[in-house]
């Protein structure tokens, strides 16, 4: 069942989209935001009903766009670029390093729930490769040591606000 705030936001969106299926992407965004950053099969079914499309259609859409999540993300979500310009200066090694540190794989959340990690395509910061986004913030010219320090700071912050 969608939260009341989420329902209100959806109603506002639908008022701007005469064809309900055209509101699918923003509705998914609103529903995900209202559910701690991820979508469940029940929510997908609800969204399919609202947008008058099949659940298979909704699943196809979310499998195409990396911004939709089917697993609860960590408090800090790392997006590590592994496109060619970043890989040439250590992007892939950076991703492997993070996976080792968190004892998880790209696309998943570490057991403590503090960090999740995702392998992504170009983040538009190739001149400052390798690039990482943590939540909304860009971190450029990263290396394992810089990233370890940053993650230690974030982990401390995360524990302070837990
Ligand atoms: S290739 Fe990594 S930011 Fe563009």
C-alpha cells in the first residue's frame, strides 16, 4: 500500500499526464523514494495498475534504467564508473577494491546496510577519471586510498546519525 504522501504526489503527476502510461518513469521515481530507495514486486504491481500497463512492462522498464533499485540501498550508495576512460586510470581496480572492502558485489548492499555499490557507465566526469558518485556527490580522480578515507568518514557519519 502506498503511503499517503506518495499517493498525493502520484495524483499530481497524473494530472499532468493525460495518458497514464507516460507517467510511468516519474511515478516509479516517487514510489521508490517513498520506500527507502527501492521497489518491491508488490509496488511494481501497484504502479502497473496505476499506469494501466502490465507488470511485465514495468519490469522491463526498471531493468533498463539503473536508477531503479530492487534491493534496499545502503545509507551511502556508491556508483563506480568502469567505462573506458575511467578504466584506463584504475576504474575497474577501484570497483574491485570497493567490492573487497565491503565483501559484496556490484549491484548489492553490504551486510551492515551502510554502503551499497553499483558499476555504472560514464558519469560525465571523464576528464577527472576515475569518477565515483556517492549519493548525489561526485568524487573525482579517486584511488583506493582516497576512497578508503572517504568511506571511513562516511561510516563514522552514518553511525553518528543511526
Ligand atoms: S568514463 Fe568514467 S566518467 Fe566518463
